[in-house]
DNA sequence: CTGGTCACTCGAACAACGATCCGGTGGAGG
DNA sequence: CCTCCACCGGATCGTTGTTCGAGTGACCAG
C-alpha cells in the first residue's frame, strides 16, 4: 500500500487537462517545429495514450488553434500610453512573440478567434478610436497594421528561422548564378545587402502610423 | 490497328511532364483547396499511376512550390510607368492573384524562389532604385510592400474564402455574445462594420508609398 | 456494503497519406 | 536482332489523424 505509487504520479504530472495539453503542445512546437507535432508524440510527452487526447480536444486542429492563441498571452496590453506609443508597443510585441515561436507563421492562415488574440485586437481598435481615427480609415488602419505585422513575421520566420543555412546558401548561390536575369535583385536584394529586419520593420510601421496620424488632423 | 487507340490517348492528354503536373495541380488546388491535394488524386486526374509522378518531381513539396510560383505568371510586370504607378499596379495584381488562388495563402510560409516570383521582386527593387530610394529605405520599402500584400492576402483569404459561412457566423455570434469583453471590437470590429477590403488595402498601400516617397525628397 | 453512474483512459484498428522498391514496356540506335 | 534507357505503375512500407468499444476507479444513493 505505502509502496504503491498513485496512478497519477506513474503517468507523470498533474491530471490531464486541456490546459496541460496546450502547454505541452507549445513546448513541443518550440522544440521541434510544426511538422514534428503529432498526436502520438504529444501524448508520449504527456505520459498518456494518444487516443486519450481526444477526450479533452476534438481534433488536432483544435490543439493548433489553442496553441496559437496561447502564445499571445505573452503580448502585454499597453496601459496609459499615448495612442501611437501604445500601438507601436503592441505591434512590436506582437511581432516579437510570433518570431519567438516561428512555427506560428505557418498557422497564421487560420481564423484567429482565441480570447488572447481578440483582447489584443480589441485594444488596437479601442486605441485607434480613442485617438480619433474614423471610418474608413479605422478599418484600414487596423487591417493595415495587423496585416503588416503578420506579413513581416511570416517572411522573417520563413527565412531566418525555418529555413536552414543550407537552403539560404542554395538561394544565394541560385541568385548569384542568374545575376543577369535579376540584376536589381542581385545588386540590392535581401541576400546581397546585409539586411536589418528590425530596422526595416520599424520604417514600415512608422510609415503606416504616419499615414494614420495624418487622417486624424484632416478628419 | 485503326481501331486501337494509342496508349497515349488512353491515358488522356499529352505525355506526362513536369509542366502538365504543375498545371493540373493548380487546377486541383483551385477546385478543391490545399488539403484535398494528394499525389494519388493528382495522378488520377492526370490519368496515370500515383507513383509515376515521382519520376518528374522529387516530393510533394516540390509540386506545391512549383504551383505557387506558377500562378505568379499571371502578374504582369508593368512597363513605362512612373515608379509609383508601376509599384501600385504590381502590388495590386500580386494581391489579386493571391486572392484568385486562395490556397496560396497557406503556402506563403515557404521560401518563394521560383523564377516568376524572383522576376517580380526584381522589378520591385529595380523600380525603387530607379525612383531614387536608397538604403536603408530601399530594403524597408521592398520588405514593407511585400509583407503588406502578403499579410493582406493571407488575412482576406482566411476569412472571405477559406472560412465557410458557418465559421463566419459562429465568429460573429461568438463576439456578439461576449460584447462586454471586447467593446471596441464589437462596436467597430470587422464583423460589425461592413468592411471594404479593397479600400482598406488601398489606404494602407498609399500610406506606405507616401512614406517611401518622402524618403526620396529628403534623401 | 452494494450497485450503479460518470468522467476519464487506452489498445486495437481503419482509411488515407507520402514515398520507395523493383519489375515492367516500348521506342530509338547500333 | 539486341541493348539501352527514359518512363511507367503495382505492391508495399511506415506514419498519420481519428474512431470504436472495452475498460478503470472514484464517488454517491440506497
């Protein structure tokens, strides 16, 4: 009796729950990438049978949706800042979070309706409204900022994180070999110039914000 | 003899080639979406065995890469236009093509190194350079414009094309039900306001181009 | 103590997938 | 006629997401 471990500890950790599944899924995605996430591997890390997961979660896609929303909990919602500083901080943290979990880039093509994402979108809309942005510029601003950060993170994750050095070298060589086909690209392209993703992101973001700000003055 | 059909016609169409495989893949993707593309179904449409495809193509990912690049052939490269008009046209056609093939949104997370994509990127860089855009604004402009169009198409394809009406209604209902949690989103959000994706896209694009243009004057 | 309910677990199995192996086939060239 | 070789495809392997149905143990009414 005293020597018999409880079934709970045999399987490692607290009882299975949706939260534990999602947390472990994020850890697995961070460690091994999107294509290495399978229900069996996830269950193994949780110390359970793979089919057990389906009691807590309907499909694998649900796990991905939940994992994608979960990482946005790390994006703080700004407080007591002027609208432009707040938006800048939100979008910057948004991007940093996406880049910290590069697998998220591959999941951006699915509806993001989790509570964390919605709360941050709500802040974005609310801040723009409070700043005096009105339709049609309001929707354009919210869409533009979201789309810009999504596109930026997607492209950077594709190249700097997901693509191995082998792929990047092959790409460089490929373009160097066809230098006369793509003259401008070879002379000024991203693989030639030492590019600064952070600086480029800030330039683009400020151009967008300048445009939004200009609509406030003129109505 | 005269009644015996040639083996070629029995299997339907001209001999198998990489080009035919890619064309049929695009047609299949257009008709049924990304997750319905399998090597077996693709082979069936081509009237061949599934394993035959692997003689012309190394992996399924190759098919996807080729299909993704193939659709960019429909994006004309502007000629004889002032830089801003040319860039506007290129980016607009870029977006239209992505939206005409909504499955492409899910593939944007992979390196785009096909000849069609590279040629259009080359035009973008070349036009910006000719317009007088210099570093660090050059990279920022090229990245910003690409990322913006990618993000816009990705988000719009996600919501207006890939998500069925059922999903959209559920989303609307979900947000309406939590109206107090997301006040700004409920009042001004994209599912409340009748949003105009095209107009929003143009606003964002012009804000970016205004920013780029301003860097030319000031150096 | 008993019997039963209910949340939860999991081994076995299924259909479908990407990919490989290896034996064909048919036309071109010697 | 034989040989070569680009091209084809049936059989098959390992893996995937998901379902089915049989369990297990805690808890509760009687």
